[in-house]
């Protein structure tokens, strides 16, 4: 049987998602026609290019006899039940149920190129599910996969967040949108990933779950992050085997069909070999977004009250932000503040204090030549400041109080852990460290050769 469009289908609408065209055939008077706004950004005029698939909306009178149906597999997520099987040698049948009630039936040829749908429940819900199913099956052999993921774009790259339903994917992307400048939501539930000339690309789609984000956009993938809830914010890179296992439940497709399974396996393998992947254990808070951003993006970041910038950007910008009452996170370079601050790994969070005191770690313009982040060791009556790096061996710098840009309140490690530089306990340790000057050279030498190599 050839499943071409039925006689009732008087209107054909063509769309293109992630470069793959497909066409819907339906009655021009169908109520669906006025409810397809989510597809509008993906609409295009017909061309000679063949469709990946065509889907016709059939009436009950046009439906085929489905006796002889043999069930192959079923998938039940508690809300939607999908029963998949075949009728004879040449037809594939998918039955969708929503909360136990019939939603639709989809009949397809073995190549997933021609299909019909009989809608038995809510019409748009059924059509969306049919189109997602046909899209996933018909594009699997073309290095393409429909993902269950929330994805944002940031500075030209797409960052995907995976996890079981209820893990907090949408919550985490909302934290990026709230706290990280130049971040936009690409899709909140069903983006498309396609490998093009060896480059993994992520695309928006007409399907986005409960969040109406139907954007015809794309970006090269910057990283993929698997999320899990935890009482801490910690991120780590994951290897190929763990990455494959993380991707598997997030990709839509009929794995029981060999051609589809082979195509998805090829695509998944290519994706892993060309993409950085991480596992983020996190809380639903701002620090989770910050921890993740620092590990996977590492570019300029603006937050509500805090801005992260690269250390070689203009210090005048830092001073301006601090003067406005903002907090600034600044990556640290060099080892002059060992062992309390590890350069080229840690960052510090700066504020503009009402005043400075001995023991404060300050960003200062010293000797009229350069900027340092060092500890204040003396302030005289004329507001002259003496500073030294905790990792320096007695070398001092000098400036005036007016040359102090800001005070470091916290050290932030790559995992997102924040360590205070202002508690009484920290200041006692800093004073003790200063008193160890006669033997500090040997302590630092041992530290750099052992502990520093382990923790960097």
C-alpha cells in the first residue's frame, strides 16, 4: 500500500527543520490549520527537493484496516504510552495513548517516508507527536537526532543540558538566562542535533515541551552537560563510555529498527568524538550556573550584580563596575598568592569596600606601573599602602589608598566552591604564613612540586 495523501487533504504545507524538509497534508478546513503557529518559523515554499517524509491527516473513512496488527514494543512514561508494531510486511503502526485514552494512530511505510495519522484525541498534541516520531525515524540515517534536552546559545555556541524528566534542565537553563549575559534559549525540550561536515550542530525545532520556544536557529555545540540533583555544585568531564550512556536515553528513535538504530549509533559516536561532555551535580541556584559556565564556556559573563571578565580586560571597567556596587569575578594569573589563591586556576570575587584594613587581599595599581592582587601588610597615617604576595619571599609593593581598586572577598575554585578571604580564621592563617618567611622558600618549593601538581 502506498500511503500518499488522501482525498480529504486539500492543503499541503512544507517545513524545514535542521535542513530536513517535510510536508503535512490536511483538510484546509481542519481546525489544525489555525493552530500551527509554532511551525511558522520553519515554513518554506515547495521545491523540487524531495521530502524526508510526508504526513497526511486522514479521516476515519479513509483509515485502513489494522487487523492483523503485531505488537513489537511499547514505551510508557506514565503520561504517554506508545505501542509500536507492524501490519504484514510493509506497514508500521504506532498507537499513542494519553493517560490511558487513545490519542492517535500513525501508519507508515517501512522507510518512514510516507505516513498517515488518524487523530482520536486532542488534535495538536497528536499531530506534534506524529511529526516528532516521523522526523526522528526518517532522519536517523542522516547523522541527525531529536534530543530530549534544554539548550541555550552563548557567544555563538550551543550548550545542551540532559537529564531525566524532573531533573531540572529547564531550571538550570533559566539560571543561565537570568545570570549570564548574551545567553538565549534555543529550545527547552526537543532540539535537533545534526553532524554537518564533521561539526556537531544544534538546532531549534517546532517542538519545545511546555515552554513556547520555537526558534529556527542553530549553533555549533560548545558542550553537552548531563545534570543530576545534588546538595553541592560540582562538575567534571566524562569519558566516551559514560558519555554514550548519558546520550542514549536522551535521543528519540526506534532502537528496535536496525536501520534507525545503526544511524543513531553512528551519529552518537560522531557526536561524542567531536564534543566536550560533562556531568554536573548541582543545586537549583545561581552558583550552579556559574560553576557550569566556568567549566564549559569560559568567556565574558554578566550576572545580576556580578560580572566575570578576563583578567587582561581594562581594569577601568572593573573599577567602574565596583563603583556601581557590582561584584566582579576576576580570574587570577601567576603564583604570587600561593598557597591561598592558585593562579591560572582560581578566580576571586571583588567588592568595593567602605575602607581597607591590614590583611585584606586587594587589587591595586602599584609603583605607578602595573596592577597586582596582593595582601595589604601595612597602612600608615598618610594612607600609604604596603602590599606583598603571599607566595612572594619578602618583596614589597607600594601605592596610595586611592590606588586600591577593590577588595577580594572570596576565592572561587573551578568546582564553584567559594572560600572566604575575610574570616577571622583565614586572617589568622595568613598572619601565621607571613611569620614563616624564613622557611617559606622550602615550604613553597615542596608545595609546588607535590600538592600543586595534584590539585591543578
